[in-house]
């Protein structure tokens, strides 16, 4: 194991070893993704949902990322 592993990553690796989880490099990329999703699901189950103090709508109206009339693709053509 390299000596310059970040302490938080080392904690993850130690926890995975203690739980006898497979190493990321032991399987396919799909296996690694599934392992990460499983770990994320377990973490979400053990933590309370985040507190959201306020939600602010920052859109500026029609034409800013909203499709009106299906012409969004043509609106700025030739202007940039």
C-alpha cells in the first residue's frame, strides 16, 4: 500500500478490507460501479436527509434553458 494515501481514502480501504469487500480492481468496471452504488446506498440509509434551508428559482425566464415552441435549437444559430 502506498504511504501517500489520503487518510479518508485509507479509511474507506480499511473498512472495505474489514468487511471483506472485493477490491475495485478485482472485477470489471461494471462490478466497481455496482460496488460503489451499494456503498453509497448503505451510507444514505445510515445518514439523515440533508436539511434544505431555502430553494431559490434562479431561472431568468423563457429562452434560458427552456424549450418553448421547439425553436431552442435555432434561436442562437449564427449569433456566436
